[in-house]
């Protein structure tokens, strides 16, 4: 009962990338990034509890290039995931479901996350 005339189900190679598709994937990736970055927050808290020697070790790591990249990525993930979650919360109320509103809110979440992350990063660094 083989039916070779049946079409294959669609896959990513035939879809054209769109903002909503990208934001959906980014939302999942930032959620995963938040889970991976959570040990950094735990390390920070434990270092603060265990005294200056332990905190100095965390401080040295967090001020290294890899530590800065990880913290910046975690901050962006936190802010984007929050803003995009608010967007989904509004969608759950039946609002902003049209194509123009979905794209506008998507751009707002993405640009807002970039601006807020950058502003917080430079504010905290001063």
C-alpha cells in the first residue's frame, strides 16, 4: 500500500522566513538561554553569601570577555522573553491578532528589547 504520489509534508526549506516565524523561534531560544543562564544568578548569590574571596572569583569571571558576553546575552534574553510574553498575553485577550498589529508588536518587542538591554547595560556600567 505504498503511495509514492503523496506529497511530503512542508518543511523549513520551502518556507520564506518572516518576522513572526523568527520571533517565535527567538522566544523559545531566549527561554532556553534563561534556563542556561540561571546558574550564573545562583553563582552570584552563593558568592555573595560565602564571602569576599568567593565573590572576587565571581567578579573576575563576570568582568572577563566571556562573562560579559554571557551576562549581556542573559539580560537580552530576559527582556525579550518578557516583552514577547506580554505580546502573547495581549493576543490571549483577542487583541492585536491582525497581520499589521502582529508585525508592529513584533518589531516593538524586538527593538524594545535591544534598546532596553543596551540602556540597562550602559546604565549599570557607569
